[in-house]
């Protein structure tokens, strides 16, 4: 049978069985076609990879909304925001090895004059996304990943924008994001060269404090600056980078990192004393938190609790005093953005027994700061005002909550308007079709002073508005995922057809007969239909103002399925041939497909739950031991060994994904490796005569003279075949009858 080498490394079959010029042309045609297939595959995967950005990295920011001004007086004239970059909640609250707490000042604040909790960040737990959530109230624009989290791909509103003036000092990677283009701001950053991971970075925190201290001292000589500092709606932001740099360089269990926690606490104490001594009006509010935590390995970015759990301490003007623990868990059963349950138990070693803890989502801090200053919430904020922190009369609490709800509702209405104006077949968010009547009912409850009912209805409306925002954020997901999924399936089917056509004799034995009969009947109908369908789909996307890449996704998928339908005669013949086979063949194919799908689902789910591998090892231990027992019926040692080995490995995936530095564990592992090696050597020496251990120990009695086994095969007649084995020292001639 004539043939040539194809892209799969096999022989290209010649349907006619001749080595004629036509078969040579066919081989060249197949090679040329495969080159185009490779190019098509590269383009297809590149285009479909871009769909990730349209599905998961679509900006949530919309413009065109009006700010909602609160209808109550501001409890604070100024707000001081202290953000300790990379500070873990547990390292901040827990005592050291001697039982002394690392943050004595802020612990005093928690117990005597403020509120506290854990702020839950959402992945990616990086510095920019964390600060955007704190200051702007929404979870980072995912499209910012294309700029390395360093710049704003889309401008957004923030608490700093709404302030009268903002004073900010800290890292050159954070401060310019919010103040670089803000006219009513005074800010300064240290050079990038200061961020040296080889040294103790706590001096960066001291630098930020010194800048603020110099500002207040200079105001005594500058009358204009002094007058500005006496105004209301001021924000003072100090970015403290030391914990993050020391965590990366020395890890969060190191003395340098833990000492930096003490330095951060002392800076908070000094800032508090400096502000109170300067203004002397008790109208200052203070917020201390962190943008993200730090893993045991000195990294951050994922959704592990060590990265998402950050401390939150709020005190000053407009903040409630500490309260005893309440048994009423109104949020029990709800979850935070990092998938943690509300009202989790506070560790006893933190030493806050009897003091109420109020956890929040990180984006909730922005509306909290806006409320304390009496400012409108940032128009892009999705944070929910935590009423457990603000100290307002009941009527003002309802007004603050209603302003927060209206601000989120405005975003929902704007997104709904944009989507409706661009969609031919618009599907509204049904739970909020009559939102205006709900707002009217809330206003009526406020007039009648039914504040409890107004609060409950406002919270329900805010929840529905957040659900509506998610609905429109994912509005195109079904369309895009369907197109991309059909595209990948079409690519696999198309490759399958190509392999069957080019590398099997099926096309020569079956298809050619039908092709001669039906040749040319529908040659041009399928491509024409594909062109019409692409044109209609692109026109529909054009009317809906869809992004240009939407056209590429649709065109690529339609092109693939047009090529597949073009082979409908071949597919029909293949199906008929398959149906003629015995049912056992169909059953095997179906079983293989089901097993493949199960394996793929297992691999996908194992990314989220590594404990699945524990079950895998447990099952493998039983199955392998049964198989080995059947293979070596006279030995129980090998099956028992495999059973025990697999079950011991199953424990590994039950252990934490991150384990801190442990010298004892490293030494014990080395000793265990030596013991295993010694045991293996002992088995090899003392079990030379045991044939069952040879395969396990990879024991070879005879040395190979040649690196490979060669077999010469020739046939004397149809029924006899001779094999010549060149591996053994003696050449044996074995006669085998078919």
C-alpha cells in the first residue's frame, strides 16, 4: 500500500492501493492541508483565548450616574486612613511567644473607644485591588491586569474624589493611582530605590509618618495651609508598606515582620496623638486596616484566608463605642466575598472575649468612610454600609443606608439602560422591574418613623440592586460561552474527520462509492449557507454595538461548523458503518467517552478541592493490590506494600497546602528517605531468590548486550512464522503457528 509520512508521524494511506501519480498528489495535498490546519489552530486558540477578557475581565465601571448626597450632618470633619500593606489579621491580633500583644495601642482602642472586625478581601489579593476596594468601594476593574495593576484603564470615583482635600503619603505604586490626577490633593512618595528587600523595610512606614508630621509643623508657618487643614471633609491617607516588603523578604513568621507590626501600631498611636493635639475638636475619625494579608511563603494574590483576612479598627467621631457580644446573629448563613461565613468564632488567643466583632467586606469600608464624612458614596461603589460601626441616631442611620442603597441602585439603572439601548432582545432583571414603588414605600416608612421597617426594606433593595449589577455584568456570558464551547467542539470534530480521512482506509473502502453517486449535488450550498449565517450574525452584533472580538468568535465558530457540514456525506457514511458494527463496539466507545469525561471532571474539580486525590489514592491502593495479587498469586508482600504506599500517599493531600518553615520536618524527611533506601537495599540483598520481588526492585540477572530488542520475522507459509531473538546470548529459533 502506497503512502507517505503525515503530520501524526504515520503513513498516509492510499485508498486505491497503487503508487500512481494521483496518490502522490493526494499526499502533497494532505501535507499542505495540515500546514493550514496548524495555522488555523494557532489563530483559533489565540482568538478564543481573548474571550477570557470579554467574559471574566470586563470592566464593571459605568459612568453617567449622579452622586447621592446624604440627608444628614457629617459626624466627622476629617478622616485618617491608615493602611498597613500586607498585614495579616492573625499576626496583628494574636500575642507573641511571651504572651505580649504586638499592637497594644489599637487593642486599647478596641476595648475602650472603637469598633473592630476582620475585613475580608477578594482575590486577586494584590495591593492595587485592595486599595481600590477600600478607597473606591468596588472590586478591582479586572481589565487593569493588562497594565500590571499599575494604572487605571478606566477612570473611577473614590472617597478622595469626593473630599474637599486629600493628603497622602506612601508608596510610589499606590499613592499616584488615586492622587496623581486629583487637583485637590497634596501627596508625596519615596523613590522606588527605597523599596529594598534586603533590609528592614519598616523605615518606609516611618517615612510616611514623618511626611505627615512635617506637614502639620509647616502649617504653623503657612497660613493658607493652616486654613485648609481647618476645613471639613478632609482625608489623610498614610500608606505603610513595611509589612508587605518584610513579608516578601523574610516571611510573616520572621522577627522582622512581627516587629514591623509593633511599629505600625506605634505609628497609629503617634498619628492619633498628633491629630488630636493639633485640632483639639474631637471631630476626627480613624480607620486602620490592610489591603491584603500574607501567606506563610511570603506571597499573596490567591484566596487563602491568610491573604484575605485583614484587620479593621475604627474609632473617633461618628463611631460607636465597644459593645458586648450579642447573641443575635442577623447575618448567620451569609458569606463574605472570600467565601467565608459571617459570624465566625473569634480565636480565644486574640483576647477579645465579650467584645462584639463586626466583620465586613473590604469594599464596605468606602461607604463607611463616606458616611463618617457626610459625603456621597463613590458612584462606582458596591460596598454595603456597615451600620455596626456608625454612631448615628436612628433616623440618620436610615438616611445613610438609603443613600447607600440609592447609589448602588443608580449603577443598576445605568447598566440596564445601556444594555437595553444596545439589545434587540433585551431581558430585564425582573426582581427590580418595580424598584420605584419600593423606594416610595421606604420614603413613606421614614415619614411615619417606622425606621426598623425602612431599614429592612432598604437592605433588601440594596441586595437586589447588587444582584442586578451581577446580572448585567454577566449578561453576555451565556452567548460567549456557547460560541466558544461550540468552537472548541467543532475544532475537535474537524480534526477527527481529518485524521479518519487521511490516516485510515475508511474513505477508500466506503465513502468513495457514495461520493461518486452524490458528487456535486450540494457542493456549493453549505459554504453559501455559512457565508449568509456569518453575515446575519455579524449584522446582529453590529446593531447591538457588540465589541469587535464578538464578531471574530462567531465567525470562527461558524467557519468550523461550515467545514464540518461540508463533509456531511462522509459523516453519514461513517455513521452508517458504525451502526453496522456489533453492539459491543458501540458500548466500548460509549464507555471510553464516559471514562474520559469523568477523568476530565476529576482533574478540573481537583484544582478547587485537592482532597479528591485522597480518594484517588485510596481507590488506587485497593485496585493495585488486587491486580498484583492476581499477577503474583504466591506473594502477599507486594500487594500489601502497594496498598500501604498508596494509602500513605493519600494523607498528603489532606495536609495544608502551605506549611511554614520547619527544620525538624526537613530533618525527619531526610531520615525517612535514608530508611526507605536502606530497606530497599536490604530487600534486594535478602530476596535474590524470590522471583516476585524482581520486577518490583527492577532487578536484572543478565546484562543486555544490545540496548534494544530486535526481532527478525519472516514467513515460510501462511501458517508459520519464525522469530529470531538477538537479545539472548543464545540465538533461539521459535516456530509459532497462527
